[in-house]
């Protein structure tokens, strides 16, 4: 009778060990890495142990699985011998039923359920004993690890990841965390976080102000006329060109021009002070950047040079447009309007759920504002997307369907699409969108 009690106590202890191993595995995989990292930065010793366990995750999992299986198998063997002694050969059936219920309920479901709901707390409590377990089973787990990897390599399974693959996975996890944890009622916050991650993937050519919309002044004009144009302009920085608009020779800041005018006025004490200003000596040297520069690089360059304004050129040195620090900030926080901005209504929602969109509106702005997923890899504006997908210059009234939207051409000026009616057709993944399918022009 005394030996039976010892066996029963041993079985219960083994089931408790099995519960510990099962719960530890769930807690270790379900704990928040961000929270543990924060605690580690604050000096929490247990958080440092958890981070160390994550660093050798394969050995930890091997130790937990080994311990769990040994505990379950040993408990089952002891229970079988005990039930056979009590009930004879049929005791094996009773032992199987009893151990199945006990293992599933108390060694698997219960500890795992607790660990799922208290992963962050539990992982801190189990970190130290788990560290001892991993250290004690190190020779065995290393042997198992070598055997498993060797077997899988026979089937062509690789265990090494390049630095680029690791960075890509980390970014995907971060994007997933943003989508999961950002509050649905605050889409602006989610959009800003996504935009920060996109800075290194967006080129300045996608957000720049195109040259046709840039206010530039002929440097050979009389200083008084240049002063008038600068004062009439809503911009504080204006490019100066000489000979032809592609030949940018300087960038004139309105504040510096007015300061020079004040100096000239004080020196002359009357007369025409504007005529005495050497505009090019007041202007700053132009800063040219390639159109392939990504926004993260350009943002860092703006900070290092303490400048807010750059001129964008292509690979042939042709002037394409301008990009400012405000343009990059607007990519993160959305449009920043001040008293000098000229507001342009680029999007108008119709009662039927469609949108009348100016052809110059960028795809990034549409995706950010309406949570769409229009691809912006090959085009930066809605007009550019239609041209790319249609593979032709469409006529007014022509309709296309792609990427889960219906696009009707409402306006065209020469070869440029000026207005498009966009109607969402339903959920359709952008990456797998079918090719553009033109429909007959509307009557």
C-alpha cells in the first residue's frame, strides 16, 4: 500500500512537470517581444534571461519537448503498472483512459490556456528555472539539434537567412503589429506609422512638385521685377534660371531678398534701392539631387545640411521638379496647410460611392486617406496608374477595370489625363489584380 502511494505521488509530480513544460513553451512563444525588450532596457534581470532564452530558441524548445515527453511517458508507464496491479490485464485500458484525461486537461489545456492569457507575466517567472533546465540538458539538446538539422538538410531544408531576409521579416512583423494594435477608429495614426516604414521605399520623384507646377524666375529680369514676382509668389524659396528654365542658377529666399533690400535702402537713403540689389549674390547655390533618392536618405540629408529645399534631376541632369522638407513630413503626417498654401480640391466623393479624382492626385494619398491598396510601384499618380495599366492613352468616356476598381476617364488635355471617376468594386488584392480590361466608352 505504501508503494502505491509513492507511485501515485510520483505520477502527480510528473504531471505537474508536464504542465510546467507545456505552459512554458506557450508563454515563451506568446510573450510580447516589445514589452520584454522595454523591461530589459529598464534593467529587469528576468527580462534579460527571457531575451537570452529567445536567442537560443531551438535549444530551449528541444529541452522543453524532451522534458515534457519524458514526464508524460514516465507517468503513463507508472500508471499502467499500478492499474495492472489493481485490476489485472484490463487495468491497461483504465490507465490509458485516466492518463489521457489527466494529461489533456491538467498538463496541456489548462497550463496552455493560462499561459496564453498571462504570457508576459508567466515568462518572467519561468525564465530562471527554464535557464537551469536548458543548461542541464545542453549536451542532450545539442545532440538532438545536430541530428534533426542533419536529417532535414538531406531534404534540402536551409537554416540560414541572409541579413536582408531577416530585415524584411522584422519589417513585416512590425507592419503586422501596427495593423493589429492600431485602433480602428484612428486610421490617421495607423497611416502615419505605415508611412514612416515606407520612407526608405519611396523615391523623391514620387512626391516632388513637378517642374510645370514650380514657380521659377528668370535671373536676367530687372531686380525690381524679380522682387515683385517673389512678393506675388506664395512660396518663400524660388528657383532662378538663366537662358532656359532647365538652367537653374540659384534659389532665392524671400527673407534674404527683403533683408538685402533693407540694406540697400539704408545705404541709398532714397532712390531705387531694388535696382542696386545683386540678386544672384543674395541667392543660395542650387542643391541638385537624383530622382532615385529615397525619402529616408533625403530626410537625413536635409538634417545634415540644415536645408529645406532641393532640386530634383534625372540621370541626364534634366530638371524634373523640387522637393522640400515639408513634402517629406507630409508623407508621414498628411497634408500640412498654412495660410499661404493654395488649396486644390483633388478628390470629391459622389453620393453613389464613387470618387471624382484629379489626375495629379497621388496614389499614396488615396491609399492613405481611403485605406485602399492601389499599387504605386510603377506610377505615382492616379493618371499614371491608368496609363500604365491601359498601355494606351485612353479617350474621354473610356472605362477600365483593374485592382478592384472601375476607372472612367472624365477629362483629358492633349496626352494627359486630367480627371478620373474611380468606383470601388469590392475587395481585390492589389498584388494579384488582373490586367486592365477596357470597356466600351460610355454613351
